[in-house]
C-alpha cells in the first residue's frame, strides 16, 4: 500500500487562516492553551482518517502491523525534524507525564540517592520522584525559586552530590523561561543525569532540543502545537541511553522482538509501548505541519506581542508573571481564582486557575485577537482584588 496521506486540502499559511481553521474560536475566546490547545479541523480529520484507513482499507489490502510499523517510523522522522533532533533519539510516547515517569523509573535507584527539582514543577515532574522517595528511599531535593526565576548558585549547591536533576524549560505557573543550557551545564559538571520537562515549549517558537544538551527531554503536542491528546515525544541522547533500562519492555522498544536476547533501541524509542494508537501522533503530525505552514517565527512573535498587549493593560498590582512576557503564559492575582474562572467562562472567556500561586493564568496564542485580549484585560481588572 502507499503511505497514508489523507486529502485535507491546502494548509493555512497565515495567522488569520490559522484562526479560521480552529472551530473552537467560533464559540469562545480561548485563553487556556497552556492546559490544552484547540485543534484545527484538519488535525481532527487527519486523526479520524487514520483510524478508518487502518481499520478498513488496510485490513482489506495489507498487513495492519506492517503498515502501522511503517507509519510509526514516518511519524518519528517527521516529529524528530520538528524537534531538530536525530531520528534515533526520539520516541513516540503518550504524553510529557508518560515520558518523565518512564525515564525516572529506568534507573536502579538506591536509598540515599538524590534527585533535584525546582519548586516550579508540574505534578508530571513531581509525582514520579515522590514515588521514588516512597518506594526506594530516594531524597528529593527542591530548589526554591522567586516568581519563576531560579538562582543558579542555589541550583549548583543542590546538585553537588545528586544523581539526577529534573526541571522545566518554561514554568507552567509564571510563564518564565528557565536557563536550560546553563542548568544542564551545571548539572553535567556535577555528573548528573538531566531530564527536562518541555511541555510548554513546542509550538511557541522553533525548538532545537539537542542544543539544550540535556540527557532526556519530554514534551507533548496537545498544548501550543494544537494537537490531540495522547501524542507525546521523548528525546533521549543515545550517549546515555545505555544507562536507562525501561521498567516496561515491549516489542516496540527493542530492535528484534523475536531475538533470543532482546536489544533495546538506542534512544527514546526504547520507551515505546505495544499496540498504541497512532491516531494522536498522526493528528500531531498535521498540527506541526499546520504551524510550520503559518511559520513558527511568526507565531512566536505574535504570541509575545499579544501577551505584551495583555500585560500592558492589566493593573500593575495584578500581574504575577513578567511585565515583559517571556512566553504566552500570563499569571494574574485575583481574590478568588476559581470564581473568576467561572465568571469569565460565563462571559465567553476561557482561562484557568492555579494552585501555586493561587491565581489565574491566561494562555495567549497566535490565534487570539487583539479584541479578545482587550476584553480579557478589562474582565480581569474588574475582578475583586486579593
């Protein structure tokens, strides 16, 4: 059979066309992409088309496993290009949480080993290490930060006698960019394994994962990339992969499942599962193609422009994230975050509340409009102050 290539028509090639392609934009002013992005119709159509192709056409004409395995490799090649990483380094996992947890469980941990993380981490980057502390006696050392900014000297002190450092590339609660390359260099000097949670980075700007120098990087496509749930990407540097033995080994994580002794694949693919659905990654491939058609630089510039428009219009005492935005995430202080989210939702403005800090967060993407941003700023300024 020929390669799967659904007929979806021309991709949008401008910011206006991108917005037009997203059906959710017809219903609400959506500012919650940092949780989950609204997908364009063509992304949803591509995922659905794969399911019908694989479960109808392929069954009639070819071996469904051979076709699926070939598609896995096409997907890996396309998404590794998006991450600017060698194809052998990238694995197709379900989510950022899936990738982080899988890497954390791939070491032979002993009581007294030390993992260092920041206090900015999402539960996806804390729960795997809480488990290590509970079941293996691992010490989890937390580096405190100030409004999303890290003291690199404090980080250096914390990692001096540790085994692993896990930190985000972009903080989910303040929208700040962490100095990933500098943190990796500090950890490397101390002999640590570095694991980066990059869930908020792909889709906001062009990304070259290997430039960070980290040993492993986990990210997903359902946020700023506007892809479906269930499509994650895991980068693992082959130079360190030999130290990682997955807790779950499947026929997709080894070179030859029928061999007398299995040999794990060299990079992130050693963490892939069995007959996982390809539909989410097919949708993500189309989402990535859509963003690249519009232009990732144009998208990144527009995200910062609109985020800056929002911060400029917010009362000074409300803003908790940087006044000069470092991403599309803008965090705002209000008296009752949950009530604010509900009130704004009733007015057709979708944001979310945060647990730490207790605040609300708006995610500004390139598909938003200046009018929507102005509406949001007015609504937030009208909310009761803390």
